[in-house]
């Protein structure tokens, strides 16, 4: 199941994919994208013409100098914010 966090993280993207993120002052380099999917947000009040609010989920293998594991990152299109949703050690 993993540990659930839901904390904001700073993510560096390349061509729309996360390649690096900073969590708890550590830099994690994405080594492999395990899975990727999109869900629609239930907050339809933020929808603009032709642009439904979405949340992109990225399950990635990543590591820092001190930790390696599988991480689920989420990007919210309405707020343009990234969250670290879950961690598997």
C-alpha cells in the first residue's frame, strides 16, 4: 500500500514528464516511469471552455543519494501544483 503523504513538491519536467523532484530538501532523480494516468477532478466550477480540470498521476522509480523507491506524483491542471501522494519503500 505504501505511505500516503499529500505534500507539495517542486518538480522539474521535460516534455511534460517529471524528471526530478525535491522533497524534504532532497533531490530525487526519476529513473523510470512505472505508470501514468489522468483523472478528471470533481471540481467542475473551475472548468473553462474546452479545458476540464484534470489530475495527472505519475508513478515513478526515483532516488536520491540516501533513498530509493517508488513514488506517486500528482499534477493538478487547475492549480498547476505538484503533490507527492504516496511512497513505496
